[in-house]
């Protein structure tokens, strides 16, 4: 790993929370370890095969958590393939075997079989009276960004199920959870924010079956939107835990606290096929920050009470943002 592994702050905070019995599990919503771009650390590594070495390094680095707590992962764009030059030059030996999310699906073991999902691409699980659903924002739906080709546009990707099967699974999973009297809350997680992919069908299903929160990453920043902006679903983008693409901000007025990303830079994105500046996104978001931070979700009364979300500074541990969904104001949908 390079000297700019800014996620170390988040790791130490998570270890502290774990030691104080404040967290029961971890949900990593995509871009796990950035092994695909590991070759670009230095000139020397660009000439070597770094992918497996970087992935091994991440697995060892995160092991103080993964050996003690359930660690759920979500598929992100950086899981798609290997970007080492050698993966192009040695296509049959390295590139093709590491394409189409192969390493991600081989290294992790999520409960897809138990939930009728597919590999680690989509699956769900229950924790007490809370149903968690991990969705795929990369493949197997109309206009999916990694369907046909991965990010390099060299390697084939997608087609983990027949056309329509993924969305059918999502609906059946949500319907079953909403109909189950032992389930009080439904919480969804995917890598991309709603604005970054064709999310219309998913948003409709989330509204229909009463999803309370949707957690996303992808953007190396944090933004929280009001529930009425997304059909009753509180949409939280929590992608600022740190990575090698987040430069430590020595010159920031609060050194190390922010990433120096402006909201304008963060909100310049490809939105449903059109490249445009979403300058209004800062005004649209109830709260935005570029701080290094992780989130903590607490379910009161054994999961039957209020849901409380907190954004914690990875540097200081202080609460930067919070929102509560009161149980009495979020009745379960009647199916």
C-alpha cells in the first residue's frame, strides 16, 4: 500500500467502536481495496503485476475487523477487473481470468445461496427484525454501467442472470420482507447513488415495499437527502471513509479533516447518459461534507424502535451529521 492510505483513520475508528461493543457488523458498500488500480501507485509498480498483491494486502489489513465481526460487501465498479498493463498484455493469462468481478466473487462469501441471490453480486440477510438487501448497481439491468464491458472497455462483464431475473429477485425479496411480520425495517445498500445509474425501477420498488434507508458510496464524500426527495426513502451517500484516490488535505484549514473536494467537483458526473454539472446537488442535499468519515446505524429497542444514523469523523470520532427515523412515523407497508 502507498503512503496515502487515508482509510487507516477509518480502520482505527472501527477497531475502537468494535472494542467498545458499539457495532455488531460492518457493511462496505463497494470499491473494496482498489486492487484494480494498484499498479498506478508508482512508476515501478506500473511495470509489475500488482493486482493480487494489493488484494491480499487489503484482506490482511482489514483482518482485525473481519476476524471478529460479520463483514458484508457490496459490488462496486472497482471490483470489475484488473487494470494492470500486464493484464492487457497477458490477456489470456491474467486479464480475462480477473475480469467480470471474478476476484470479488472468489474472495468473499456472502449469503447469496441462502437468499436466492447470485454470487456476491446481489443477496440479502436478516439481523433481528431488520432486513438488509445488497443490490447490484453495475450489471444486469437496463443501461447498467458494467453490463457488456467493464470500466476499461476491454474486458467483457455482466450477464450474471437472464434478462429481467435480477429485478425480479429484488422485487420478490422486498415483497417477502415486507410481508414478514418478524421484520420491522428494510434497509438497502448499493454502490452507486441513485443519480449515477438508471435507478427508476429500484426507486419504485423501494417506495412500494417501504425501504427506510438506501446507503451508497462511489463518490468520495458524504451527502444525505431528505426522504421526500426519493419517494420516502432516506438516501445517504457515505463514500468518504478514505482510499488511495483521496489525497490527505495538508493545506485544508483543518488539516487532515477534509479531502479538499468541492461540492461542484463532486457533483460533476454522468447522469443517466448525459455529462453535466449538477451544481444544484449541494442545495438539494440536506447535508454535504468532504470529511473523512464513516457511518453508524443504530436500531433502538432490539430493532423494533427508531433508526438512528450518525456520520462520525474518522479523525476525531465526533458526530458530524445525524438523522433519526422514528418508528411511529414510518409504519410498515401493508402488502
